C-alpha cells in the first residue's frame, strides 16, 4: 500500500513540475521580448510569444520525455516506418534518429511551430536525411497548404504521431484526416497520452487542464484520443501495446501501437 501511494503521488505531482517549467519558460520569453528585443507591446498578444515559450519549455521537457520512451514500444514502432512517411509534429526532431532510412523514400514533417525549425533542421542534417526530409510549416488541418507539397489523399505509407494528437484542433476531424491520407494498407504508428479511465485521476487531469493548454501549445490532458481513432475509419488491424509498468492511475496514461488501413 505504501509503495502504491508513493507511485500515485508521483504521478499526481509530475504534471505540476511540467507546468512550472512552462511558467518559467513563459517568464523568460516575456523578459526577452521586453528587455532584449524591445517589443513590450507584443506581450499583450499571446500568439506572438506562445511558440517561443513552448520551444524554451520543450528544451527542458523534451530530453526527459525521449529518455522515458526508451523503455516503451516507441523506438521499435518508429523503426517500422516505411515508404512515404508523414511525421506529425516532429518538434525539434527527437524521433528522427529512431527511423530506419533504408526503408524510407520520402518524409514530410508537419511542424507549424516555426521556433522549432532550426533545431529540427539540425536533427535532419545529423541523421543525413536532408535529401528526403521536407519540413512543412503548417498544421495537418491545412489541406490547401499540404497539397502544395504533394500531400494528397491516400498518399502516405506511414503516418507517425508521437505526442501530437493532444494538441491538434478538432481532433475527431483530424483523426479522420489521417485515415484519409493513408494509402490502402498504410499504417498509423502512434503514442499519445489520453484521458484517464480512473475516476480520481480524471478529476486531477481536469484540474491541471485549466492551465495546461495555455502553457503547453494547446495540449489537452483529457482527450479521449483512443476513442477518436477507433471511429476515424474502418481499420483492418488495431494493435495497441502497453507501456512498461504504466498503472491505471497515471495522470498521463498512453495508447501506443499500430493501426492499419484495409488494402
């Protein structure tokens, strides 16, 4: 009982630590705008400093998140990407080193946060993927912009979604978009945190979610992304894998695995 209580408290407190990192990043970003860039009025426009704030926060949060994934199914899932690949929200390129370039002909990285592009380009270059990796500076919802890059219906062999669907607008419609973009027989490889099925944990999620989306790039803690995905299309195969040692009371529970579109 003592160990269980300790684990629960750690799970309940973990998101608060992330929020404090984001708050600090926000203060640093505001100071930078006011003192170093001489743009104090931009502080009144949240859209002017939201993305730089998240870029600062992610520099602290991201490495720990990537390290935690090492004992999860995520690295082996990403290694299975093949053909023409659409990577949702690559951020600074954390997942790029986990790809197997020998299986891939083309990669499109859908990243609307321009503040993350410099580090993303560095990750692409480090992996030697400059010739096949194209950064697309828009959201997955922007069909017109995607078409300019040749991203069309039933054009993708693989879609990668690692901690992204928590942040997209209109998530039910966006999951249908992913299904539409997959070729027949194509695969969606994903790892996403979702709404807890534990009553107390869900209540704590709701409390954190008051501030969470505003400080962490629209990320929502309470999305039933697993339900949206199952209703997105007539999947031929659904293979969800469990995170090692993840308990039912986690505040950030995950779904992880592969969904395949019928041929």
